[in-house]
């Protein structure tokens, strides 16, 4: 926001009036908001300064894999240490969250918890601009591989995280750490026997005596029927011979 035009015309005659219309620039444009946003003003920019914060936050949505995940809105316990470094703020912490899902073997509901560690560097906004300026100057001296270097620079920018003024949005780092820590094949218990291959019953509930008669291949059903008939005839003949001899 600039100085109003009327105030500019009065500047020479009324210097004090100019001060009334002076507005401090806003360094937090489009700043993120939420429980996972931390204000780093207390930390300052002196390299070596640090502070630790503990916070319980609601879990963001879609924090899960196919069989297990953190329920949306569940309490996540955070402990984060913020350290000021030359380029920005280094965030190091742990997050402990409840889990809910299905057993990969028997599909029974399960509940558990997960603890994930993370460490991310958040660059200052002016440091980001300085990097862009240095990159542009370098390109002007080396036009041969300009496009190749530009593509590499864009890929590096995608992996970088940045402060928004004094605000640090921890959600992307938390999301990456928790999802990577989730079990790919969660189990209701370590020795879960799974499901019966024949009827699908949970073997843990069915007990050790659970079994099925051996299934007959339908291609051999007709032959088995003939064999049963032949066996029956032989039994009857044997019985008749025994009667005659007796």
C-alpha cells in the first residue's frame, strides 16, 4: 500500500501528515493458517538461537495408506525444535499419532499408534530470491546449457520448503514423515494365522480343529463314481461268497 496522492501533495508543507499515512509493508501475504503453522518471530534470525515447542494438533485428512491410517481430526502429539541457521530455520521433531485400519492377514479391525521423526530446512524468503538472482547471473555467462540448468533449478525448488514471512507451515513435512512411517502390511498381532483358504473364516477364531474334506477335482468326478460303483459290487460279491461257504 502506498501513500495517498493527497498526502503526497501535502508532503512539502506538512511533513508530519506524511507520517500519518505511512503504512508498514506486510511480510505475511498469503500466509498459511492452521494448527500446524508456527510463528518463528520469537526465534529471531540470529544463527544458533533455538527453541522447542510441544503442541497437540488435529490430524489432517488423507494421512493414510490402503489398509491403515491416522483418523482425520485425531490428536497428534508434536515436539519440535526450531533452530535458526544462516539460510533459514531448521525444524527437527517427532510426531506420535493413533492408527486405525485392517489386519493385512485376517482383515480384522485394528488400532495402534505410530511415531515418526522428521527434519526439514525452511528457507527465508530473501534467501530464495538471492538464489534466483545468482542462478540468473550464472545463466547469462553460460548460454550453452541454459535450458538444462533451468530445468535442474526448477526440480531443486520443488524439493525446497520456505517460510512465509515469519510463519512456518509444518503440515507438508509432517505428512511426509507420518505416511512413510505407516506399516505397509499392518497386523492385528504378530502371529496372526490369517483366513481359511476354503471358507474364509478367521483361523484364530476357528481353532486348531478347523478343517475341510479334501475337494474332488470335477474332472475326476465321473471316474470316482465308477470306482465307487465297482467297489460296491465287489463288496456284495464277497458277502455272497461268504454266505455260500458258510
